[in-house]
C-alpha cells in the first residue's frame, strides 16, 4: 500500500475512534444533563405555583380551591399529603395515578425517577409553607420526552460529525498528497543517482524535513559524483604514472635480453631499471598509504603531542636533505602548544610539506607555530618560485605535480592526514616569495 493511502487510512481510523468515543460520552451524559435541567425547570414552576397557593390558600379547608387552580395548569402534577401518605389531587388519569402510587414510594424524597409500566417520569417536589401542613406539590415530566430531545440532539450531532469527518478526510488527503508528492519526486531522483545519471537530477519543491532530506540527497549526489570523478581521475593518473616507468623498464629489459646494447649501455640500462623500480615502489607505497588514510579510521591513534617536539623531529629528518642543497631551516614555535593527533602520521604530513619546500626553495625553509583565537596554526613556507595560480585549486589532488615534483601524492597524503586529525590545510603565496602552507587545528586549552 502506498504511503499516502496508509496515512489517510490511519488518520481516518483515528478520526472514527475519536468520534465514536466522543459520541458515546456525549450520549451518556446528555440524558443526565436533560434530566437535571428538567428538574430545575419543574422546580421553578413548582415554586411559582406554591408561592401563589400559599398566599391564596392557607389551610386544608381550601383544598377544593387547590384542585380548581391546579386543573387550570397545563402540568402533570400531584398534590401529596405527607402526613397521611396519600394523593389529594392529580392532573393525571386515575389509572396512571394508582399505578405510580403502587409502584413507587411517594414518601422517599431522594427518588428522582418514578416508573410506571414501560415509562419513567422525572420528578420535582416542593413543600408548602408552613411545613406543618405536610402538603407537597410533585411535578412530573415523562422521561420519553427528554429521550426524544436526546435522540434529536444526537442526530444533529451525527450530521455535524459526518460533515466534519468528510472535511477532515478531504483535508487529510490534500495534506498527505502535498507531503507524499515531494517524496515520490525524490524517489525518482534517487533512481537517477542509482543509475549514476547525475546530470539529470532536478531539485524538488518541498518544505520542512522533506526539504532537508532532499538537500541531503543532493549533497550526497554531488559528493558521490565528485568521488566517482576523482576515482576516474585517480585511475587515469595512476595508469599514466605507472605506465611511463614500466615502458622504460620494458624497453631496457628487452634490449638487454636481445643484446642490442653494448656493455656500457647495458650497465646504464640496468641502473635506469633499478631507478625506475624504486620509483614504482615509492608510488605504490604512497598509493597504499593514501588508501589506508581514507579507509582505516580505527588505525588512527589519538594522543597529546607537544608541538615543539614534533617540529624538532621534522627538522632533524629534513636537515640532511636541506644541508645537501645548502638550504637553511628556520623554526619559530610558541612554547607549550599541544595538539591531539597521531604523532607518526602528523610527522609524515609535516615532512611531506617540508620536503616539498626544500625541493622548491632557494635558500630558506621557515616553520612557525602559533596559538591565537582558539586555533593552532602551523605554517610551512619557502622562498622558491611558488605555485602557479591555475595549479592552486588542484594542488592537493592525487598525481598533481608542479615543476620538479616527484609522485604527485605527497600533498594529497598531507591533506588526508591533517583532515583526519580534525584540522584543515590551505595554500597561498608566502611573503618569502614561494609557497605557503597553513595548517589550522582547534586549540586544546583556553587562552
């Protein structure tokens, strides 16, 4: 069953249950309300009659006058003598009077309903003044009259309920359709994502949580498209990067095998083969490392790291390469700065940035670390030629290399490690003239 029909069925069932319970409660209470209201009205009429009779007739000798006056009233009543427990006068037929008197206790003032045959009567009793007379006026109304009013009220209420239910169900259908229609459209968009047809994805008109879900779907589709494109680019670049050394190795190996090289060229060919094998090994190792960084979250070990010690380790490992090139490494680190992360991986990321700076720098590599405004900043910059403007947006992608670059994976590995550590990396132009890499991490302590 479709969601729209399920929602409509659930709402209709709930509405019917509420209406049935409400109708039953009203039906049960309305008769009591009518009886109480009728008793109040009878009491008011009786008090008026008694007050008139008290003024005009003040003794038992005037009972004939009582009878004549009461017969003129269009009421069902008894004139009851408590002292003698007898009915002195009634406007009802004699058989009815006899039946009521025989079947009910007239002396019981707490009994509000009298029964006679299949009928019941609502009663109201008013004493004459003075009470010593022992005379009491009892007014009656057939319960059937009140039940007719009850039935009429219930019929009207039922009509109102039916009209209300039709309107409510119609409104429910409209609202559920308004809710389900965007979900249906979203289902078709998900089918397009399933088929990887990202170019045909269209936004849907929705509000509230459905709009948020739709936006999440669009974001997921964009991220999935970006991931697929990056994977395709990765495989294309990887095949290109691996193909070149493999062709070189294949060419020299076949030449040596077929004896087309002399002894000197043969030695040179073997050296090239070894060099290209090492290059292949480095590319493959870095590809494996990058894949692990993006997939193996559990292997990431978080610990508190003193940043000055980490920078010192970077300097120690980069010093031989910088000394060979005649490049000076300068460090400016604030004391007692601590960050959370995997020390080995962060060291690898900083070394990749440092080696990149040494490779492209002319005379100096500068590493600084500061803590300001709740952030820790690590800056690695050199005085080389810098990064071209068209290359900056892609510099952290895999196999993207500048001049004199090696595998094109070093900066991609650095970015993956830094983002895994909860930080971010930015690239720009250094005041020294070369590239400037800025690493930003959240601060552990309040300043």
